[in-house]
């Protein structure tokens, strides 16, 4: 193998590009949404609010 080919950086391909699964420890230390009310956005119009609520229900 030539020096040029040997010096190429190996980049991940295929499924190696996907994020890894969280460990139980990482999952347990993640943030928890206490209530769906935390997602409320006060500046939304009534139509936007209804569309947002419908999206959450789906």
C-alpha cells in the first residue's frame, strides 16, 4: 500500500454515522418533562395554539 493511501483518514460509514443508544445511566440522568404545560408558548395565536395542541395529540 502506498504512503498516500495509508495516510488517508478513515471516516465512519453506514450505521456508524447513527447516534449510539443511550445507556441506562445516561437515560436516567436526562431531563424529564414534568408536565405538557411546560410546552406552552404564550405568544401563539389561537389558531397556532390549536394546531400545536392537535400535533401533540397525534
